[in-house]
C-alpha cells in the first residue's frame, strides 16, 4: 500500500488516512485536519454559533414576511369576491382565514427554531 508523509505531524501514513480533495489527497492527515478544525472551534466557538443563529433569523424573517404577504393577499381576494349569503357569513369566513394563517406562522416559526 502506498504511504504518504503528513506535512503537520510528519508521520508516514497510508493514503486512506488522508482526505481526498479534487482527485488528490490532502497534505495533512485526517487526524491533523480534524484536530485543526477542533482547535479553530475551541479558539472561537461564538463565531460559528453567531453565524448559524443569524442565518436562522434571516430565514425566519423572510418566511414570516412571505406568509404575512400571502395572508394580506388572501384577505384582499376575499374582500373583492361577491357576498355569498349575507354579511355575517362572509365575516366568519374572513376570521377563519386569519386564524388559519396565524397558526401557519406559528408552526413555521417554531419549526425553524426547533
Ligand atoms: Zn498528521
């Protein structure tokens, strides 16, 4: 089996101990790359956390915005549609539509965060 020297620890190891990248093996062995990644995380764990938190927040905001826009559009459509059987029934229908959409917003919010 072919061996290769790691540029970090200097140990000669079989090629299976190196990651493959773009058809070639990495200069450092798997163990060294893993420990470097761990060191980087330990040195600055907040950076990774903040990054993912920001992404979730952005994603949630966009989703809520879309749902709110859809809700407004749905209500506007309902308003334009002709009255079916008097005002009372139409008002009840509107209320139900809003309730359903509020539920959708809750589900999407909690679903994303959890
Ligand atoms: Zn190594």
